[in-house]
């Protein structure tokens, strides 16, 4: 496999609204991020995926962009953004901008023009259809944020498509002028010295609207290749596409080296498998290790020699990692470290979502009024109207709602967790007095220092980056273990995914293996014996034979 500079890199995701507020308006901002660059440098990360900071009416917290080349006033100015890029670079950190080009805001000048008349030159930047025979929407396509995916424009008597909110009209990627505009905009960002792009719902841009085939449409890969050639393909940018529809075969198309498309994609099999078939994320299935193992193994194997995996447990749309896959109670620290070890010891590029490095947890607001996320709010109303109970929806929101990940970053134990001197736009998680960065920095055994160590290990040991993934103890119901092998080096990774004490029988061929313990969340282990007693959520990585 051709080596790339970013193969051993670790990415940190910042959700700007919730990261650090520098001016007391209750909303995180760019200067707040700049003030925390030393913290990120100390953590050792190399790339920041910056969720959108562009000008936006904030219907979907910035994923509705009204100007791709200006900064939202509440986040700062373009001069501050350029300063962030430069100051990060001084610390060897590169910025991945969030490229949201499946849709714009309804306040984008292109859409404002498009609304003016059917023959406006920008009309075809969006997707318009005549009403159905009964005057209703052209078809029954449903928006991800509730209701029809078609909105009626009285003036022209036509409907426009919006896969997300009614204020996020979908761009028409069958129009070459859209390509030209987007490519030029991307090139101007690259010229500012950014490190690349995270591409929002990129699997939707090739949509075949009338066939209602939104994801993975027939033009998708041609469009991405064209984008690659016209923009980032010339340099060594990092690109990661969000692709909820991706199968391993698709991921090979997106990220295969010869394909000239993207560096890697985010796939969500390990997330979706714990959603209900009908109610989706609003009704969770209990975590089950066997299927989790099977999914991770499937992806590790499929992309072993071609393509590249992205590794993540959480992001701004998902619950907190420790709440979802670990234990947010008694074993919060142990399980957060175990999850960190598992993530960094798989093959691919790890992504740390802000706050994960201190073991931040889900939040449980008691009333719906405290929630801010358009998806939770819309779906709450829609499902209640369909007869779902308040209790069931609140349970769904508590488990999987997006605001779990959007509570302010917990910096210290001062009011509002040191995030703002004003009133935060969303209530701080009340556990900030215990869980915060200041406390983590002061505690040598904290989750934070565990992450820092893992990030450093990936720089030091090529086996962690390029070693083949080989499952061991495959049938074990409580332990997830694997070997990484590169040339003569072998790294054994063992994770107890439960709160139980376990006696683990070591497979015959591994008995008495010994070596250097690279990382552990209890006392380090340097030898395997015939069986070992694992503590709750114990995990360790052993470099064999050193
Ligand atoms: C995916 C983003 O991650 C999410 O936050 C957003 O709401 C949708 N795409 C629409 O842009």
C-alpha cells in the first residue's frame, strides 16, 4: 500500500458552536478554538475536522450555508479563520473544512435567485418538479428531518426537493454550472492552506430523483472523480466522505488508490445495527458485542489492502461513545479508556470527537424545550402526531438524539464548565464539575492522558498503522481481541467489553506470549500465561517478543 502522510494521523472533530466561547455570547467561536490550540497540540492530533463555520441562518447549526466564502458572524470573521488556519499550521495541525454541497441554505443567493422565476439562470441550481395530479408533492419522498421532502413554491407553482429541512434545498448536481461553482469555491479554500475536506452526505449528490434513489446514484462516483481532478487531487489533501449508504464494496470505490476519489469514507454500520428496523434511531436495540465484532471485522478485512478505513465511535450527530458502547456510571473511566484503545489499535484513521477524550457522556434533559436540534424537535412532533408516546420519544432522544454530543465542552468546574461567561446556547451537562479538562489534565491516570498516549503510539509503531488485522477469540461473547501483524512484529489487543470480571482462557498457540505492554487501563501486562483474570472493561495492547 502506498504510504500517505496522513495514515498515522489522528483527527479531532470540533463542533464550533459547543467548543469554546471567547466573547460571552454563549456560542462557541473561532477565537475560542484558537485559544485551545495548545491543548490540541498537547493531545497530539494532526488534523481538525471543523464542522461548518460559514455564514448561515443556523436552521441546522451551520449545515445550511448561505455563503461558502464568508464566516457566520457569531463564529467570527474570515480574518480570524485565516488566523486559525495559520496558527494551527504552526503546530503542525491542518484544518479539514466541512464541505456541505448536497444542499445550501434557502438564504443562499443562488436559491434567492432561483425563486425569482422559472427562467432565472439559477433556477436549475436546484431541483424542481411539477405537483402531482392532485396538486400535492410530486411523490411521497420523505425528508430526514420529518415531513415531505418536497416544499411548494407558491409563486411558480412548483415543488423543490429538500432531503433535510425545508430551509436546506438540494442542489442539482446534474447541472454543470453547479460543479463549476463548487469546484472554484473549493479551490479558493485550498488556496487558503486548508488540509482538506470532510464531505457532508456526499453519497447523496448523484441522486436519481424521479427513481427516488437518493444515495449511491448512478453519477456519484463520476462526480467525485471529477471533483478530485478539478480541486484537491493535485495536492496531498485529506478527504473523508460521509456515506451512510456505503457497503465495503462502495468504500473500495471511494477510497481505492487508483480510483482518484477520496482518502476514506465514514460508514455507519456499527451505529445503524443498534437501531430499530422501523423506528430507526428513536428506538435502540441493546448493544450486542457479537454483531459489533462482526461488523468491525467485516470492514477491517474488506479494506485491508485497498482503500482505507476511518475509525470513530461518535460525532456531532451521534450519542457519546462512552454512553453508547461503554458504561457511563461506575466504569466510565475504564470503559472510555478501553474504547479509546480499541479505536486507536484498529487499522485506519482514528477520529476523536470533542469531549470524548475526557469521557463526556450523554445528557438527559427532562423536557423537550431544552433540546435545540432540529431533527429531534421535528421528529418528536411528527411521531407524537402519529401516536408514539412522549415517554418513548424522550427515551429515543436520550439514547440517540444529536444534542447528546452538542452540549458545551467541559473545560473546568467553574460556572458553565468554563465554556462561556454568558448563557450557553444549550444547557451544559450537569456532570461538568466532575468531568472536565482541567481535572483530566491534573490527573496523570485520566482518560485524556490515555488518549494522548495512544495518539503518540501511532506515530511510533508502524504496526499500529499498517499491521494486518487478524481476529482472535472470535467466538468469545465478552471479549473483542485481535492481532496486528507487520513483517515480524505482532501486536495483540485484548478488550473486555463488559463490566464483569472474566477469566479468559488463552488460546493454546498464544499461551505464555510475552512482550512490551504499550498501553493498558489497569496494571500493565507483559505476559499471557494460560489464562488471565480480566477486570471490568480491561484492555491492553501487547507488543509480542520485545
Ligand atoms: C450530515 C451532518 O453531519 C448533519 O449534522 C446534518 O444535519 C446533515 N448532514 C445535513 O447537512
